[in-house]
């Protein structure tokens, strides 16, 4: 669970940073982030004893969980504000629970209850009236991103233990799969005039997002996914949202509805406790 807590804090700071580079185009930003993440973990890649079929499986998981997910996620910033993007990520735990239930052909009712409570608690933290033009398009893009990320982490959680490999020996393969998708999508659509006009600040933000938020972040998240029950994993998909609000108030001195945040935090804590009653069953 410690790995999931650490990555939740890292991602809590990333919504606003992603918005700062979204004008460079979703395909380009996705390609840069996934390629940088791949470069970080390629030195640890160990395919010894891994059948070609499994190599393709993990590359495919990365293409789905990171590559396609990022394309949809970053594209949503064209239609949504960072706070709205954060809002629309709250449904990810439902996709995690659904994907796990379909693959495992079982899901304890207490786990389902805890996931629904976690979604409600996160909604308390961030919900506001949203009815601008383009909102539906942004919402649909975010749900596509949520589904890709959820299915990818559940598949990794199922497939990784059977390889006998450590997470750092597999992550480079996932990032390579994501990079192939991202680069293939980016190459014909890069707006080179915008890339050429990229500021030093944007270059620094892209580097941070690729190496830390993507590279280190997804490594820690998938490593944590292998070591926790499915209910806790689903709930931690939303932990970054209240943490992002907390950071905006304490670090960036932005206005925060503290009573609402506190209420949402209590509800999410209750969801974790409720999930604990299920005995941590997968």
C-alpha cells in the first residue's frame, strides 16, 4: 500500500502540469512521456525465459494502459479544465471492479460497496456544476481513458506474478508497447510549429511528467497493484484527487472548500475500512 500512497502524492501534483503542455497536442505529449518512461526502465528489462507470447501480452498491456489511455486523457484537456479532468477520473474504481469481476468471474459484494462509497466520497471532494459546451465530449474521452487504465492494471496484476520477474524487469516492456502506439499516432499529426515554440518551462514539465509522473509513477502503481487486494487497488485509483485538492490549498494557496474535502476524506477512509471487512479477498 505504501507504493500506492507515494504515487498518489506524485500524481496529485500532475493535473495542473499536464494542462501546461496540452497545447502541444495530445499525441506529441503522449509520445514524449511514454518514450522517456521507456528510456528510464529499459536498462532493467529482462526478457530471459519469457515466451514470445508473454512479451506481446505485456507490450499490449502497456499499449492499452499507458499509450491509448494517455492519448484519450491528454485530448480531454482540450475540452475540460484541470479540475474537471480530476473530477471525471473518479469513476476509475468502478472500471477496475468491473474488469476484475469479469476476469475473475467473482467480486465480493463488500468490495463493490466499498468501491461505490469511494467514488461517492471523491465526488464530495470535487463535484461542482458542469454544463459547458464540449463537456460531454471531454467526459467521454475521460471515461475511455479510465477504462484503458483500469483494464491495464487488472491485466498486469493477473499476468505479472506468473512470470517470476520483478516489476522493474517488466516495466520497460510495457513502456515500449505504449511508445509504439504513441509514436505511431503522433508522427503524422505533430504540429511542428507548436513544438518548435515550446518554452524551456514546458520542456522541463514534459521531462518531469515523463520520468517521474509516468516512469516512476506507473512503476510504483503497478508494483502496488500486485501486492494489494482488488478493492484497495480500486479505491487508490481515486486517492490522488483529494490529495490534489489538498496540495492546491496548502502548496499553491488556492481556495479550497475545506469542509467538503474533509467530508470526502472521511467517506473514502470509510470505504477503505469497509473493504477491509471483505478480508482483502481478490
